[in-house]
């Protein structure tokens, strides 16, 4: 394929997919180690009613009201989960399950009852995203990458996703040490005077921002997969947290690129006519990587059972 | 495996001004939901001594330490460390949690865990320099674990993990050391290594307070005991306080009488 075709049609979705995957995979590492990996799942579900409310209140499919609605829904969900956990004295996982299924269902009802048929706001879009449609019409080839006017016409999702990724990467670097200590040993972290509660809230908020931004661009299937699969596969490749983060980033990008290419061309190679959903294929590839890591990764044995020596 | 049980301390330590009691608790009350855990507990631990917190399961021993350190929020109570409110003294307190309280499958090496004890020096972004590594290695050597610096922590035995936790506390160069069941489920070599390090800390003038389970070793290891069963039962020097009557009051019939007689002589 030539640059004339590749740059406008494939490059933006590839980049958006890769940055979405990265933005989710980085906080995913810490969520996984804190046994909170499903919070990404929860967030990507609860933002649906928020996004619909944002649309209903403003009447336009525009980013900021919907992002604000999503953020509001995420906060409502966090408060609800905490309240149910305290009042009902039940497991946080159970509280999470109750809240996110209920809010997602409410979002679906809202969508069905409201007049959103004219716009591209529907359950399918929420789940699978619309990666293939994020094209760059002004591009004419590789040269367009140097053309300021053409660059301005890149899909706004790309800029948003890059900004979110950069912010998350910088924050993770800045708070690496306290975040690591608080994740490994919360009690000890408190005696060091570290703001343990703020760190854990900050992590969930960062995950929520990544989820909302990625959800808007690529749908919730990728969000859920990228929070869990690349970090889980990376854990099986190394016994050091820094290396784990590197592996998870590599797996995230690999999933995004390979998934996008396979979705677009895989069926053609097999003799079928149509391409399949890129979001679904990216999530599938990340799952396959996890399976391969679980079978062949060098650190895959459960080391919790101490080896006697 | 060969163990180096050297427990000498060649480390220079800063001189400190000594206040009355390095670790005092007043009216500490803690509850978990509706379940009361501690009722208005007063405790005063002496300086330059090894103290044991003793009581049956569910007596609130660990909770006492956690609440005193602000890990668990107390309903009421006041804690003074080194003559100051807890917050101002935290940088001179080292806490060794129960080994089972963390996930040892965490992706970290032994040296990474010990370096956590230097995090006040390292701050947010300072790089780990050779002298930080030297310090961490010295602490590992004091607990006989310097040969394991690059091991993943999950590959260690329980006793080795406990010694890594102690090395992390040593790296903090604190005045007060609070340990939650440091001898729980460890091998004999580890117990010997740990008690050697704790005694050398005491001989250096540090204050050591440990939640302790094994009544048989109390008189041998500890200078001072604090008996607790949701409220304070007794506290004082081991020889005066670790008596049959006090143990009976603490364990409320959960220990056989002849057991108590044997322990408390």
C-alpha cells in the first residue's frame, strides 16, 4: 500500500489505537497489582449514562459536554461504590459489580428512550468504537505530515489521546516511587507519611480519564482489554516493575497495530470480502498475547508459593 | 544455604535528644464497624529497651500498633512519639508490618524493597546512587541476606522475607522500631538473626516494640511487657509483670493453669 492510501486512511486509526492502548495499559499495571483491574471495566461502563446525559443536555454530539458527563458519571460511580460498600458492608468487588451494571443499564435505557437515532450515538458505537472512521481526509501522502494546514485536520481524537497518554506517562514517572511503595505495602507507605488515599484516588482518576478518552475514540472493548491484558502478560515476562511497565507498553502497541492490520486485511487474505471490527480484533490480539505469555513467559509460575532452598 | 548471622553494627548513627518516653499512647479507642477492638488503652514504652505486646488472638495487638501509627483511624486517643505528636515524628519511626500483609508476588527484587526504606532520602525523583545501594546492602548484610539482593521477593522463604522487611526498617535509621509479629512462622536461623539485630538496636539506645506471640520466649527476649486484651491488662518490666496472675487476666482461661505456671515461673 502506498502512502497516498496509508496516511489518510490507516495512519490516524493506527496511532489513535496505539495511544489509547498505551494510556490504558500504564495505569493498568498498578490497578492489576492492586487487584483493582476491573475498575477499568467498571468505569468504561458507568460513563455511558454520563455521555448520554451530556448529549441530552446540550443536544449536540460534541466532545466536551460528553467528556464532562462521563467524568461526572465516573465520580458518581466511585461515590456510589464506596457508599454501598460501607452501608452494606460487602466486598468492594460486589459493590462495583452492582454499580457498574446498573449504571450501564441506565445508560442503555436512556439511549433507547431518547431521540438519538439521528446521531452516531448508540450502544454499538459505545462498545466497538469507531476506529475505522477516524480518517484524515486532508492528507495526500507522507508529505502531509509536514503540512501544518493538513495536520490541523487530523481527527481531534488523536490529539486528545496523545495528550492523555503524555499526561499519564508524566504523572506515572513523577509519582513512580510513592505509587510503587503504596501499591506493594500500604501500611508501610502510611508510616512514611505518603498520601496513600490521594495516590489511590489519583490512580483511579487517571484510569477514568484514560477510559473516557479512549472510550470516545475506540469504544469500551479496547478499554477493558487494554487495562488488563498487556499488564497481565507483561507480569509474566519479568520480575521487575519498571520492566513490566515497558513490556506492557510494547504489548499494548503490538496489539493495536497487529489488531488493526489483521482486522483490515486478515479476512481478505482468508478469502472473505469484508473487514472485521478493528476494536474487536485489537482486544483479541491482546488476549492471544496474554495466552502466549501465560504459556511461554519466563516468569509465569506462581511464585507466591515460596521455593525452599 | 549458609547464613551469615553477623549482627554487629558498624553504621554511624545520629545522636538524638531523648524525651521522656519515646512511644506513649493515651486513651486509644478503635472499632472496626460495630466491632470494638480497643477500649481506651494507655501505654508507655521505655526508651532503649525491647518491649513485647502480648495478648490472645483478637486482643487488638496489631491494631494497637496500626492505630498508633495512623494506619487505622482510631475513634479517639493521643499518641506521642519521641515527645512529639505522631505526624512530626514519623520520620524517626520504622514499622515492620506482618509478613502476610503484603503480596510477595509483587514484581520487585530484595534490593528494591530495602531501598523503599530510603525513600525519605530519595524523595520523588532523586536517582538511586551507589551510596544508597551501599547503605541498602549494609542493612541486608546485618540480617544475613546480602547474598539475595537480586532475588525476586516471592522466591524467598518466609523467614527470608521477614529479614528483608527488617532490613528495610534498618535502612530507615529510625529511633523507634515497631514490629508486628516479627517471629511468626519463621525458621530458627531467622529468629536468631532477628533477635540479634533487635538487641543490637536496643544496645544502641533505640526503642524496640514488637507484637509477640510465643509466650515461651518472652522472658528471654524482652525487657518490658505490655499485656492487652482489648484493654490494658498490665505493663512493666518483664520480671515484675509477666506473672501467672497477669497472664490469666489477659488470656481469661484460654491458657491452662499449668502452662501459665511454667511460663511465668
